[in-house]
């Protein structure tokens, strides 16, 4: 019986020194990626409307080019303390790593094949919405769950924007980023 008491004491003592977090890399990342997406895709839409040049569509590359160094800085700052990942945090982190690979590889493949007018933008919105929904579920944070559902619905509805109006899909991504990342991210920071 004494051994189990000592084990509980060790667990309680360790629990005070180790930060069990449920946010994979910090609270600032959702607003960071959300605002980067809103700014860049709004710029893509405006420049396309003014110039109709294909290089405008490649501005999405600015999102990871700017976001990754800032994210690394946030993560390093966040991990100065010892962290122990929960199962939910690992699930969320693995999903966002998967989504980032899909966005990056898919963006280049769709861009070079010309499919960005058909599926790339709706898929981005859909994956961001699903990711926010999964993250909100793991965090048990209702505004992120609702924002994720709204973002996924925006992604599904944006498949209807085909033909001459496909460029409006970029504004669907902006709406998705606001609903799924920016607003829930700021609400989560305040909670």
C-alpha cells in the first residue's frame, strides 16, 4: 500500500512540473494562419480582378513563406517550458501536418496542371474547416467546432463556383479562414 502512495506522490509532484497541454503548438497559431490566409487570398482576388495575370494566383506561396518562420518562433517560445503531449494534442498536430502537406503538394500540382480553377480552392476551405472541427473537438471548444463546420460548409458550397466565376472561390477561402481560424482563435485566446 505504501508503494502506491509513493507512486501517487511522484505523479502529483511531476504533474506540477510538466505542463500537460492540449494545444499542439500554442494559442497564437490559429489567428496567425487565419489572418495570413485572409490577407493573401484577399490580395489574390483584388489583383486578379485588376490585372488578370496568372502570377497573381501564385501569391498563396507567401502564406507558408511568412507563416512558417513566425510559427517556428512561436513554437520555440512555447516550448521553453517542458511539455507533455496528450493523445488529443498528438491527433490534432498530426492532422495539421497532414493538411499542410496536402496544401503544399496539392497547391503545386493543381497549379501546374491548371486544376486550381476547379478543385484546389474548395479543397483548401474544406480541409481547413475539417481541421478546425477536429481541433475544436479535441479542445472541447464549441466556437471552434462551429467555426470548423461553417468552414467545411463554405468549402463544399464553393465547389459550385465554377466557370467564369471561379475566382470567387478565393473569397470563399477568406470566409472560411475567418469562420474557422480567426474568430475561434481569438475567442480561444481569451478563454
